[in-house]
């Protein structure tokens, strides 16, 4: 079974630019989560999809962040315009409906200069 | 909302010794407590989890204990090996809604040969 994949693995952009992160969950996993770890701090929840619907987006920091999950398969997280404080590692995780075990992707390391 | 505290932030042990990492949570409704291991540059990997209907779970050299009354849970690693060196995260989630994971800040474990 292929694991959760994320693209790109690293991204370096300037303040004010736009970046789009992509996550491909494990096939058959209807739950898809986005998390973020800012350097030295805990991994924090951003939002949760069930299939193509947003179940919980209470962790999204502000309206510069937009997440989509077209067709209930892969998901994208767009940051526009990026700010310095958006730097960190963005993780995606997926799980089956009704099961708590979340499987994480390798993360995208975002650096905003 | 849920808050998870994790201690210590760093832990250094000699190979063969035991290591213990402790977490406390605030929301008594939380009922699922996973532990993730993250090696440098890699994805967080689930190593063990426990649900609130049991007090202890063991898998080879790794064990987790849960005290629901005190709202704390601990990870125990026995006979540590250098490959156990990593950052360990505890997390908590509660049923219903998004079942998002709320993480502790992580413990950097170093096992010295």
C-alpha cells in the first residue's frame, strides 16, 4: 500500500508570493488532514476533509490559506500571499472513515523569505 | 479546547537504559492517544496507540500507560538502541467531529552508544 505523498518536498519563496502544496492520501482514505509545525513548536491542526467536504477548518490561521479537495482524492493547500510567519513544515495525513489511525506524509518544508 | 503538555523536551540516555516520556491532556472527553516517532527528515510514524478503555498496551520494547483519572499517559521504551533516537510526539483526540489530533511539543530522544 503506497503511503501518503506530498509535493513539493521543499519550497523557498519570497514574502508576497503564492505557493500551492499538494497531498495525495492513501487510496481509499476518506479522511484527509492538514497540519503544520512551526520550528520548535508542536504540530498543529489546520483542517480536515471528509471526501471533498471540509469537516473542520478551525485551525486555518487566516483567509490567506485556501484548501481544496476536488473529487475527494488529492488535496491542495494554497497560501496567498505568503508571509514570513507561514514558514514551517506542512504535513498531510489520511485515515479511513471510522478509524482514528492517521498516516502522515513526509511534509513540505516551506520557507518564506 | 484540548491542550497536551509533553515532558521532557529533550532526553539523553545510554544504550540499554530505559526512556520515559510523559504527557498530560486537559479534555476528559479525549479517548484516543497515539504516539508518533519522527526521525530526522522523515515523516511522523505511528509507533503505538492506546484507547481510553485500557490502561496499558505493550509492543515489544515499547509500552504506553494511561491514567484517565489524572489525565496523563506515558511512553516507555526499554533496552534503548541508537536507532530509537528521534523526536517523539504524543497526541490526543476525542470522538465526534473531526477527530483531529492535538499534539504535544515533542521530545528529542538521544540514545548514546
